[in-house]
C-alpha cells in the first residue's frame, strides 16, 4: 500500500511539472501580459518598472526557474491583476465551486441512477423511452443555452428563483456554504440543475447500459433459478454489478464538474473559481492560471486515487498493484 | 406404477423470430421418476437447453411456452402463477448451467449467494442454521475447508470448484428434480469424471431425479438409466441407455454414437454427421433430420409420429435401423 501511494504521488508530481512547463511556454507564446495590464497612457519608465516588478524582463527559463523554486516553498506567486497571492485568491473562491459541483453530482447520482435502472429493466416501456429522450436532450443541448432558458423561465417569467449569486451563506467548519439557508438554497437550485443536466444524462445512459448488460449474464439466470425474488435480483445482484464500474465514472466526473463549472458560473454569476480563471485567461494573468491548473491537477490526482482505492474496496476482484496484503 | 416426479407432456416453446412465433421445441414428452437419472442428448442447437429452461419456467419474453403441460409431483407448472413458480424454482426443481465461470455472481461472497437460496424459500430461517446448512452442502460436494471457503469470492475458486459450489447451491433445498445443462462440458476430463460420479451419488442419497443434458454420449453411458435423443427441437428416440448405445434405431442416433471417439480405430478420421442443425425458422418438413440422412426417401417428408419399438423404446423414423419387434 505504501509503495502504491508513493508511486501515485510521484506520478502526480511529474504531471504537475509537465503541466507547468506547458502552461509557461503556452502563455509565453500567446502574448505579453504587460500589453494587457498596462494602460496605453503609461510612460515608458512606468512600463519598465512593472515589467521588472513581475520579473518579465528575465529570459523565460529564468522566470520558470524562479517559479519552480518558489512553488516548492509553497509560494505560487502573486496575481498580476489583483497583486495578491494567487493561491489565496483561488482558495477563497473554491468553496463556492465545490458546493455547486457536489450538488450537481449528488443530483446526477440520485436522479440518474434510479432512472437508468428503470430504463434498463423495462427498456420497452413508454416511460423508459421518455427517459432516454430526456437524456439525449441533456447530452446535446449546450449548457449555457439551458442555463439561459432556466433563468428565463424560473427567474424572469415565473419569478420563483433568483438568477444570480450565492445568496445568504453560513459558515460550516469555517467555510461559507449556501445550502444551509433557504435563501442560499434558492440560489443554488438553478445553477446546480444546470450543471447536473449533462451528468444526469451520462449517468442514466451508463446505468441503463450496465443494467441491460448485467441482465444477460448467466449468473442472473442462475439467481432466478435459485428462486430469488425480483427485488433481490435487482437490488443485490444487478445493482451491485452495475454500480461498481459507475463509481469510477462518477468519481472522475467530479473532477470534470469542478473544472468545467465555468460555463454555469458565468451564466449564473456564481462567484466560484471558474469565473476567476476565465478573467485570468483574458488578462494573461500567468500566476493565477498556473495556480488554478495546479490545484485542478492535484484535485484530479486525489480524486483518481480515492476512486481507485474505493474501487478495490467494493470490487473483490481488484487489488491495487504494487500493494501488499 | 407410481406417478413420476416430473413429466413433460406435449411441450412446445416458441421464440419470436422476425416478428413470427417459431417453435424451438415441440411435441416433447418426457418423464423422470423419483431418484432416476435420465439423459437428454443431442447436437448443439437441438433444443436441449430450451427444454430445460422451459421446465424451470425461465423462458423470457418474447419467448413463450405455447403448448403442453409440465407436471411436478402432479402440479402443472405451465399454468402456475409467477410467484408460485418462484417458490418452486430452486426449492423443488433446481438447475445447474454449463459455464461455471459465469454462474456465480462475481461481486458477492459465496455465503451470500448460498444463504439467499435458503432464505428465498424460508424467510424465517435464522442465520446460524442457514450457515451450517451451507457449510455442510459445500462439504458434501467435496470442497475442502468449507467454513473458510464460505467467505471467499467466486474468482478465488477454480472452474471445477465453482461448478461444485453451483451444485451445492442446487442441492441446498433438497429439490425433487435437478436439471444439469452440460455442467461438465467446460471442465477438463478428470474433473468431469469426478463431478459425474459425485452427482450420481448425491442423487442416490437425496432421492432427487436428475435430467442430465449433454451432447456427449460417452457421458450418459455410465450415468443414466434412460436416454432421450433430441434433434431439431423434437425427441427422435428414447430408451434404456444400453439399448440405445447397442442398437440405435434412428440414423441420427447412430451418427451421434459414431462420432464419439471411443468407436474410432486409430488412424481413422473421426466420423462426423454431414451438415448442421438447421435454425429453428428453417426446419425442414417431416423428419427434421432427413436432409442430412443417407437413408432419406420422399416418405421422410411426411408427418412421422413417435412409434414403439419394444417396451419403453420409441423412435421417430420411417427407416428404422432395427426391425420392429
Ligand atoms: N431466446 C431465444 N430466442 C430465439 N431463439 C432461441 C432462443 N433460445 C434458443 N433459441 C434457438 O433454439 C434452438 C435450440 O437452442 P438450445 O436449446 O439452446 O440448443 P442446445 O441443444 O444446444 O441446448 C437453437 O436454434 C437456438 O438458436
Ligand atoms: Mg445448450
């Protein structure tokens, strides 16, 4: 187990390194942040000062070396735009994104799995066909368009739910959250549904395919030959076999929900990391982009690790390689 | 004469093929006395499994039993309700399938899969009693250290051991009839032999009747009392096992016997019946074997009933290989 964890940590560090090189080179090639940051009316002297202050006068590998040594000490640099530590900026926005992402994922699981199981068990029913049609729509309609439609319908026309912001938050273990107040929950519903829709569709399709495949297995026939009730066959034999592979997908989707909450956050002015990174890219705010991506990479690695461990716990056939008894 | 434990009368089971209901087996009559072992023999595709599954009530829609009766201790299973069938399945009739690698659920422990077979038919059974019975059943089929093996998962067993577990599960509720659908075909020859003789002993001990389905005549020779030979979804010949092996009546039976390696002189190529079993929607009229038969004449295209060739000896052929006695 220790060997396994060490190997995974090493992989993560390697990924971080490669990613940071790519981002450095990428941002360097796209353009000069100074052109974006400094107003046209600045004097050449002011310009020189700022360039020096950001270290942009150094050759790119020197800049990278500075970044590397600093980041090993835990300092990812200051944002060019906000002139605050990039890491702190991102961490202050993270709870909002995480809350949204978790809500979306919980929705995807608790809506997607039951619908998928039903559609898999009774593929010919009208209800199953409706579920599948819904999932095709969820897959193919663009998230921002659905977001706008939700705002139009529920906020503008019906006036039931607010269209932007997080609403009232309370501190939970020192982190501000919305879902514990009525106002916060009202603000959370639409963005969470918007972000969840694609995932719900995905979970429905995967669950349905898994159930249909599982029902054809010989062990299901044997289970029926034992005289088990339909309920036992579905809830124990079919569900367990279907859900195990789903764990991987859902786990990995958590990463992508976090990373790609950008669109939903933009539509609903949700004050999360996504909005921050969009602005950072627009300003070529390299420290902020780097810090954001490093956090995302770390998060993906961590989620992957947790998923792998979880998988080995629930599926008796899987043992983590490199691990010992 | 006492009533047989199981009798099948005029069974016809159809499947939907291109929108039409096509019989896969028809006119099947057979019976099994208490404690008797019968063989159901035929090439692949001759309808053996469909017969077995029909008896179990495991034919899935759009397949259906369209004619006939299946009497278990006098009770008709074709007209029985769904819940009644479930109560009978696994308790009064059990079934074992061909591929031991696939019959056990890979993600459930052996004890779970055994104990549920007990609690499905006796909801008041306590865990302690159930466990003891499962352990004894594993011991009975020759699994070493059954107490520990109860906690294992299927992938921790070899193919032969998995089939023993399946047999133990089938025996748990002391059924009157066991249907064994080619349970040793996927195993190597030495293990085949062991399982065969153990099954014989277990049926003698428990008084269960056994329907042994196989395509391999060598298997039935030492095991069964009577044999039913199947082709194209019909019984084409039946009788005492030695009688059938020594003096086959139907040219198809003779072909089956000749294609067994033991009849082969060294150096001579193994005999094969020319042609293949037709698909169920391409069945020829009259004797279904006549297109492949060397003795076929135009008469073979007419309706051919099962006619007697001595006590307990029947065949469906107009060119019998032995004279009517
Ligand atoms: N569910 C099904 N749907 C359509 N045809 C089937 C089905 N099950 C079996 N058949 C057909 O019935 C015939 C007999 O099959 P089966 O009983 O499995 O043969 P075997 O003697 O090898 O066990 C085959 O032609 C097979 O294709
Ligand atoms: Mg078969």
